C-alpha cells in the first residue's frame, strides 16, 4: 500500500448531524440539543425550519390528546404514473415507509389548552407535502368530523402544491377540500389555517388561503407561482422578501405572523374569541 | 397532424390542436352561439381583467351568466388578453358575476381556455392564490346550476378557478391538466423536450379524463379539430350546454348543491 492511499477501514466517527444542526437558511451551525430545544428555530436568523407532522402535533396540542383519524386513507395512483426515475407507486410506498405517515397530512382530534379541535398537519417530507388524493380525502373527512363533533378545524400547511404524479385527480383535490371547508363555515364553525414554510401552488390556492384566520410562521415562503417562473415571465429579478410571510401579511392575505413558541397559546386565545 | 386519423392522435398532438392559433376562442363562441351578450366589466376592487370576461348571455333563448377565459387572435389582441392568463381581478370579477347569477336565478356557463393563471409579481401581490381559492370555495356552494365547458387549454389552478360545476364538459381536442406537459417534463424528466411523454403520462385528453370520471361528457369536434369548422363546433357546444342546462334546471337547488359536493368528494377516493 502506497503512503498516499487511504487505509481500508476509516476510523469510526460520530455523524456530524448528531452533534450539529445546520440552519437551512443562514447555514450557521447550532448544537443539536439547543436546536431541538428551540423547536428548530434558528437562534441567529429566526428561520423556522420545517417540522415533521408529529413534531408539529406535539408543539400544538396538549400532551397525549391527539388521536389520529383515517390512518387507513393512504395515497392512490389513479394514473398508474411513471416518469424517467420510475413508478410513482414505488416512490410513494418508500415515502410511507420512511416517514411512517400514510399521506402528506396527518389528521386527528386533539385538545389545545383544553379546547377540543379537529387538526390536520402537513408533512413536507412526504413528497414535498404535495396534495394527493389521499391528502384531499383526509382533509374532507377531517372537515366532516369537525362538523359532526361541532369542533373548530385547524390545518397547518407545508406543501409545494399539487402532486403532479396524480395529475388531474390531484388538481381536483383543491376543489374538494375547499368544498368541505365551505361546509365547515356554513356550520358556523371556525376554520383556522396555519401557513408554514413552504405553502405554495395548489395548496396556497385552496384550503390554506381561506381560513377565517390565516396565521403564518415567520419567514415562511407563501405564494402561488414559483419564483423562477415569475422571474422568467417578467424578466426581472425579484426582491429577497418576495413571497415571505411578512410580504404576504403586508399585502393583506395573512392575519398574523406568530413565532413557533407562541403558536399554541395564540390558537387557544383566538379560539376563545370565537366562543370556545 | 390533421392528416392523421382521429384515432391515431397522440396526447401531444391533441395539445397542439388545443393550443392552435385559429382555435375558436370565447369571442367566437359568443358570436356563433349567443343570441345576445351584455358584457359586464370589473371586479369592483382593482380593475377589469381582459383575460377573463363575462356577462349576461342568451343561448338558444335561455338567459345565462356566461364567464370564460379570453385568448385573442393575433399578437395585438393576445397581448391585450394576456394570452388568456388571468390576474386575481379576473377571478374576482368571475365571482362577482356568479354572485349576481345566483341573485337573479341565472345558471352559470363557464368556458375554460387558459395556459394557467398569470405568474406575475403583481398577481402575487394582489393575491392570485387567495382569489382562486375563494372561487373554489364559493362555487362549491353557489345556489344556481353551473355548466363548465373546457374548450381549449385547461391549465391547472387557473382553469379550476372557474371550473367547479355540476357538469364538466370538454371538447374532444381540449386538454385539462395539473401542470403543462413542458413543466412536468422539466421537473420529473429533468428535460423539457420530454413533454410528449409527460403529456401521455399525465392523461390530459378528454378521452382519458372521461375514463377517470373527472368530466361528464365529450363534445365532438370536426375531423382535424375545432378550427377546421368553428360554426359546427359552436353548434355542438351549444347543443351540449342547452341539454345540460335543461337537466340541471329541473333539479331543486338544495339537491343540486348537495350533488355537486358529492361529485367532487368522489374524485380521488380509492
């Protein structure tokens, strides 16, 4: 073996990510323990990093109160879709195995400071939080549950938009979810939408934007069309703050930007104003 | 393309017909199938979108509220019509007119033909997402019949924003999709030139969408496409619209709205 070759066996090492978290926005290294204690909010730039659906449920609800609904409703493959990287059904199955959730939203009943609600929380890890037919069906069933139980409906979104692999059926979930939410409102029940990073495309253009209250996390990307598409269309560079939660609030489409640590208390407070 | 027999047309061929520069647009349909049309302008909030128009119309003696995307013919008219890509004020105007339709007990006829909602920075600032989202919610519970006809391009959320209805009809060579074949190809194939494959995989033709249960009926076109004989196409559209209006106007409004909910609820259930 020449002196410059690596030894066959590398010395054992602790993976960096177990010790350090890197802020996805400003790239600063934060001790993993501190990062998790801060619910993944960057101490330097205040970026609110993406949470898994279970992490967000723990953040928003009273301990032990969450009961999942319709866990059996999973993804469908109505087009038998395949692209150059393989079959959608295989990718979706792998995602279910990896994330432990059957769709891009987890729905259930829970309490928030003792107020009983029906809650849906999206998970960006599930195919970019895309809106599939299983997602739409879970939302419809959650809305109907809210009506049956006379409870407020709360949905926290995190999604790039419609799920291309389900084609037109995905697009129709926008109509279906909005129809279900219209019924919640007709029943006189509150519907609160929480927009987290990112909430774009077909999700922003459906249930995420029609809350009685639209609440956003700081710095979340919120918008309809993608930045690159818009830049190509208008042939101009867009400012850095374009399509941020702050931009969306300034333009009148969000009621309040609430830091993650205060989100649960904020929800409870506004629900009390709504009579709960 | 027109020389191929209808049976041999690929999804990508049909995309070309749907986007054909001479394909009848809403202005043609108004001229060819309406006895009368009174255009109503403006959303009362910001402006009057020329990419999405509407007004009172009489079709075969029946009074309706007609709304639809507007593509132009030629460069100048297309620039004015923004190539059929509506801004938020277009969707808000459509909602205002549908509210009027409900008030005056007029059925709504909606013509869909857009590459998509306009992806501009001003459109974002004025709430493109909110405008579309509210239309979806509003149309789901509108207490008057809604007949939708996809006449050309049904481009994603920009199409759906005026396409929630009791009956969804589609011209034989129209397309309706969650994303353009080019957009899908560049994301999933990482190669925009794979658009023909993406068009096939996305199942965007009237025939595929009928099989998937998304649309209710296909309106036939002359061989080669609607642009070969706009008058015959408009006659076929008129006949289909009137037949569906007759059927829907006989249904009590409460039942109609409940059935509309069931219709969209069923989409995507395993």
